[in-house]
């Protein structure tokens, strides 16, 4: 049985940082001695001494045989995987590596339309051909619930050549798919199931949480350990199980997508987060769930705010569960956009994870306190009182973009071909019907409204423009004012 009290990588880094010696290696600040004074004041001498490279005693991320290997093995045991790989480039590099490991150019991949933009980057890098699947959509909340096993089964029956299936679970708003049922369908067609579980690293640590993707039988699971657990920003993990994946090829792919100078702060923080969850995980999640319940109860009494509940999710489908540590508040009855509400709350000492046209999403994690909850409730009370003085939401909101998305579709051009195709810039009104070149997202959550190689629709443009006018941030466009778009040149 592994000793979960050990922190092999964190301990090795601490010992190396404390060892007195002359450093004739990178980084150039030489254990903090040459760091700029403002940086020293911010981070402190101890942190800078630990900013070390791949010293022999610290192991090698791409050929681990010492403390990194030991830390990864402990992580695999803790999270229930057969093998775990530490990621210093975030979940983005894990998704890219997973696609490169599983797919060759031309292989078909079933991709939900609400996938993160990193999946589009993976399609460009791998040359795989996407088949887009529209997730189940809830009109009351104007949110994507996710994809179901029935949808996946139908798509695989229609296109048996599909090599891999990507699923996003949980969604940014905490909607968790039935991964076990989906895995059964995917494996029956001898395909590989990749789950973007960036927001679900905590799911396996309390029985009141939805079942996670590893327990559900996914072949590859990518988790942003920093989003909901205690790792540093950008530190993530990739977990694998089963026999459908060539692990040697995965390791090759990770070398393509990870930095050759991985930050040991990030890697050691993964070891520390694993240790914390292995030794205290259920207690910490119980504490978090109790806080979430308390905050939900108090906010639920604040008319006219609406709180997304597990009952509302179950009422649409038994294929989805809500992660109750994710709090979604609909502010539309205040005649405000989520962007306006977010600005107000931020100015009053409360910052959401994600504003959208109608909602705000908040992450409650092991780091939140009762004081945080009190401040959120108080700020929401003030928001309700001050709402009449704040800028109004558009009187005629656009219909959900889901209304204009086909249930299943293959784009006219692959993202890779669109990325390398000759392109031209046209007025946005003239872009309708043309093939797009760029991935345009409201960020966060980084879910594309326009995809490279996909035909541009008037509905997608209208959504982007309204989000932009309402104060949302659009990434991927070369024109920050959204007056022009890049499209594939006509021949």
C-alpha cells in the first residue's frame, strides 16, 4: 500500500532549495540572488530559491525515475487511475496530447459543440476531422447540459469510423454527464473516450458528489487540479486507464505539448494537492459542500434571483447531475446582464468565476470560508437593491444559439485545413455563409461560437456582437471591435 503521507517531489524540491551551492545553471536569477527587488518583495526569498530547473535530484518530467515518478504513482492511486502524468502547461496541453496520442490525420473525432477551445487547437495539431455533436440545451437557463449516451450511440451508429469521443464533464456550470453510460457506448464501438474534466478534480472525494470520469470508465481524463483543488494556477494532471491507449505515444505527445523547462513550483504543487486530498479529501469536501448548502439556502430566499438546483437539472433528464459546489445565479429577472452584475459585485468585494449574458457562476472550493459566503450573500442583497440604477439588459434578448446548431454535423473544412488555408478579411456582414478561419470565444468559458472550417451563421455573429456590446470579452478575433472577420479565401 502506498504511503500517502509522503510528498516525494515537494520534499525533494525543499531539500534542493535549502542546499547551499554555487548555481551555474538557469534560471538567470540564480536562486533569487539576481531577482528584481519588486519580485523578491512579492514572492520572498524562499520561493525564489525553489525556482529550480531539472537538477539530477529533482528528476526529469519526460523520463521520470525518481521523485516525479513517485509523485505521479501516488497521484494515480489517489485519483483511481492506472497511470497519471503531471502537466505544467495546464489542461490545454493534456487535451492536445490526448488527441495526438489517439488520432492520426483524417481520423474522425466526435466533439461536443461546447468543447473548450483547446480541443480546436488539438484538432489543428493532430489533423483529425471533427464531427460536432450539439449538447442537450436547457432553454429556461440557456445553458448546455451536455451530451447523453443516447446521442453518442446514435452518432457512432451513423459514423462507425469515429476513432475517439470527447466529452466535457463537468461543464463550466457544474453539469455532469453520465460518463459510465457514455463509456459503455464508446467502448462498444471500439473507440476511445477522452473526458475534459478540467472542473472535476474533486469529484472522487465525497459520496455526495457526482461520479467522476475515472470511476465512470473513461480512457483518458484531463483535470485542472488548480481550478478546484489546491495546486498552483496552470498545474494539471492527465489520468489514463485501460488498454485502448498507447502510453508510449502519449508520452511522445506530451513532449510536444509541454515545456522542456517545466516549472517545479507547479509540479510540486501537484504533489502537495494530491497529498492534501489523499489525507483530508473527504473532510475538506464535506466542509465545502456544507458551505455550498448554506450559501444556496440563503440566496434561494432572495427574490428575484434564481439559483440552479439539482432538482431543476434532474427535471430535464436523468442523464445529468449537478455538482453542488458550483453555484449558478440567474440575474435576468433584475433586468441586468451577468456582465453588469459581475462588475457590480466585483466592485463590492465579490468576484465570480464566470459572467454570461444571464448568469453568474461561482466556484466554491476547499479554500472558501464562511466569511466568503457571508460577503457573497450581502453583495447579492445590495445588487438587488441597486439594480434599478444599473444599466438595463437588452429588452429583446437573442434566441439561444443552440436553436441554429445542427444536432450532428461535419464541417465543410477541417480546423487544420482552415488554419493553413489562404484567408481574407471581410466586413462582418459579408462573412455570413463563408468558412471561418478563427476560433471566436466568449472568454471565459472559452467555448467557441465560431469554429475554423465551419460555415459562419448570422445567429453566431449576432450572439458575439451582443456579448461584446454587453461587456463580455471575445477572444480569437483579429478585430477587437468585431467589425471584420477572417474567412477562407474563395477560389
